[in-house]
């Protein structure tokens, strides 16, 4: 499993890795992490099943902030969608899961 960390702005902290640098999710932008951003979310992480896993899962957690995981999933038709996990409190794990007929492509996490 690989861990990633980063931050978006002063109000919300964000971690993401995806094919695109910026991906919109219902008005929320996910940005690729920068070295300075990685320092802002010490104690926060995201991890997942290996890409290509059918019904794959992604997780996010943070020791001092709320966390939410997102899984980027691809259906048999080629359509992609973001599956969100629930917001959880500090020290808990948020889990996002692709549905049965979809495969994990990527993941992201949001921290606040």
C-alpha cells in the first residue's frame, strides 16, 4: 500500500493522486499534492487496494482532523465515477468502495 499526503487551502486540507491535476467533484476541486502542502497535513494519509481491483476500496484517516476517502471507479462500460466515503472524526478511517461491477482506478482524501 502506498500513502500520499498534501493540502488544498487554509480551510480544507486535501490529498489526491489521479490522472488529471484537477478533477471536479460536485463543485469541489481535488488537487495534486505539493511539498509545502504535505507538511500541512502531517498525520493524515490515504491508501487503497491496488488499482484494477474489482470492487476496490480506498481509505483516509487523520490523527488531528476529520477525514473523507474517495475512490475513482471505472465500470465495465468505461464510465468513471467518484465513490465518496463518509466524513469521520480524528483517529477513525473513512472507507470508499467501488460497486460490484467496477474497478478501482485511483483515490483521494479530503481533510478538514
